[in-house]
């Protein structure tokens, strides 16, 4: 993890300038912002970590509650997101420590910052609309770009390396487990066949191969034919379930007594990890669960922001 000083400006300057010039509606809209803040219950003087600060939408709703003495630790693996968050949160700079890193390392960061425990932790999982909207990041199946999908550009493994190097069996398993893709085996076989002639380098090439692999009847369903494959690759490239599982394991020690954790999941495997860890923590006497059932977004939010539709919010309070 790398704690950044206020005067640092890293990478993606042109892209950042473009994003900041865009109207706020083009930025990532915070999903279930009101519900998340209500459950997090930030108070003056509290120390809260936003482990997935993204464009800073949730953080902007949290920081005013911490004034005048409180502190926000704003973490993101994505340098561009962090730069954007820093700009949007500029009026609260004295209250915030920005960190380029993985929330799975939050325990080490708290040690480094000499913070004994958090009053609150927010995780808003998955990718942001800024990531998906940028063709050069390779997250989108509807825009041609390099097969990248890394949230953190310091990482070596990309979607291109997985697609071109994984054995067919492993590729099929990944698409099946992380993407719940019915045609995982067929897609993996088509990819392996194609990469014999030349490496697969772009999102458009991969979309073409997926469309060729599935039966014609599956090409025009409700979901784009490449949705599940792209989701699986993104989750694998960024080890999203691994990061969540390690954080959940350390959660009892990250929170102070009375501290709260609020987690927004968008994928059934993520939500299952959260649900199980929260239930186990109850059995072990670490916390009480504040959400008996996962809280869904309102119908109004779902129609205003389609990305919210699959959100599930769960929260606990440390004993
Ligand atoms: C859904 S967006 C967050 C949006 C943010 N809540 C907002 O309102 O603007 C998720 C963000 O989490 C980041 N992210 C995902 N996994 C991460 C991890 N393990 N550690 C740190 N950041 C992560 C992504 O780079 C992305 O910027």
C-alpha cells in the first residue's frame, strides 16, 4: 500500500482532466448511498475507511459527518480513480488520507498509520462505471480495446495473459465458476483453438470468438453474449474474491468495539462470502448483524441507475 501525500499527482492526467470536465452524471453514481451512510452511521471524530473509494461518491456523503476532527482513509487500487476522488474531495483534504493500494492490506495500513481500529468500513465492490467506460482499460465488451482489465496498472497479470496462457480446462473452470457461463467449455475451446494461430489481443477479438463458440440461439439473449466471460476474467485478473475473503478474515481486528462495516456486493459469489463471514462472526461473538436480510436498492434507484439493480447491502456492528 502506498500512502500518498496531498501534493502528489500520479498518472492518467489527460484522462483525469477529461473526466473532471464531464458533468457529474458521467461519474460513477454512488449505489445505495443513503442506505450505506445510514448503516455506517458516521459521527464527528470517527475514523472511517472507504476501501473502494472509486470516484469518491460515497466518501463525499460520509466525510461531512466526520467533521471537525474525524478522518477518512480513502483506498483504491486504481490510480486514476484515486486521482479523481482526490479532486472531488478536495475541500476535505485535511480530513483524508488517500492510499493507492488493495483493501486486503488495510490491516498493514492501519498499523503504518498507527490507527488501532476503525469506527467504520465501507466496501462498494466490483468495478466503477469510469473503468468500464474507458475502452483502453479493456473492461468493456462493447468498446474495442486492449484485453487488459487490471484495476491496478502495477500488476503484471492481465486478461490477455489469462486468455492466451491458461490451459483450456482452467479457462473453462474460471468461466464456469466466476461467470456462471453455461457455455464455458465451448468458449474455452474456441479461445484455445484461435490462439494457436495468433495471440488474442483485443476485447473485440474475444467478443467475436465468444459469439462463434455459443449456439446461435444464445447470441441474442437478454445479456450480451460476452457478459459472463468478461465478468469472470475481470474477477480473476483482479483476484476480487481473494481480496474480499482476506479482508473478511481480518475484519474482527480491523474494527473497534461499536465499529461498523457496510458491504455492497454485486455478484452472488461475493455476497455469499459476505453472508457466510458475517454469520460466522455472529457465532464467534464478534458482532451483531444489522441487516437480517440483504438490503436491496429502491425501485426508483434501479430505474435511475441500472448498475444498482444487482446490489445487495449487508452491515454488521462490532461488539
Ligand atoms: C464500484 S467502484 C466504487 C465507487 C465509489 N463507491 C463511488 O461512489 O464513487 C469500486 C472501486 O473499487 C476499486 N477496487 C476494487 N477492488 C479493490 C480492492 N481489492 N482494493 C482497493 N480498491 C478496489 C475499483 O478500482 C473501483 O474504483
